[in-house]
C-alpha cells in the first residue's frame, strides 16, 4: 500500500480520456488499494486514477463519508447511462484544484454502470451525494474538471488562481522528471 502524490490542474494526464480496464489481476488490485489509501490520506470523498498519474478507467469513493460505516468502494470502467431529475446546485471542490470551491449544477440522480474489483458488472441508480461524487469522478475519467462546468464569467474570475495551480503542476512535473532514474542506470 502506498500514498501517491496527487496531480494538479494543468497536468496533461488530467485532460486524457481513461483507458478501459481489462485485467483484474494483482497489479490492478494494488492500484485500487493505493487509490483508496491516497484518497483517505488526502481526506477526499472521491479520486480518479488520472489524479495519481494513471490512465485506468477507475475511480474510488469514500462511501463512508456519505453513508456512515460503509467501506470505500472502487468503480471500474464506470459510465453514466442516464441522468435524471432536476439540475441542483452544490459546492464542489477537487483534490487537483486546491482551495477552489464553486457551486456546480448537476442532475440530482444518475444511473451508473460499473464493474467491481472482481470484474462483475453492476447497474445502480444513485442520488444525493453519491450521484454528485460519481458525476464529478466520471468527468475526471473523461478529462473534464468541475470548473469546466462553470459559467464563462465564473471561469474568468478564477483564471488567475487556475493559472497559478497549473504553474505548480508544471514545477512538480519538472521535479518528477529530475528524480526519475535516467535510462541505462
Ligand atoms: Co476532482
């Protein structure tokens, strides 16, 4: 088990579409366990794989923060089949966009199809906080941030802060490449 550093807004992997998970073997189980540990260490309610620099179509949700006592859950290859109900506002944040919280409109219910860690397929109609979190995380797996869903005016008002976060992301990327073992060593 390991806690991974979280990639920030501006890191190119956060704009990439995730790749379908086909293999549910030990390396994948390790990734899922690390993501749950990383999410909990960061006190997040959800985390998508590209937020730790991986391309798996996988997100995890700390369902215990929504339903007391429930264990954290992995959603593999999740897709939204249907969004239902009315659009409701809720103030969202994101581990990849520190210190920005904004009201985002989303549908109040969503039917989600996903696989569990054994590969079994499930379909679930979610509402409330779980519907909110899954819509946010599935957006990540499509390269979309919650700030993309704000009005042009709100985004403009945030542009300075977002630029500063993207500069931080670029500095972290330079640091990673410096520390990476060079070829042949
Ligand atoms: Co997020």
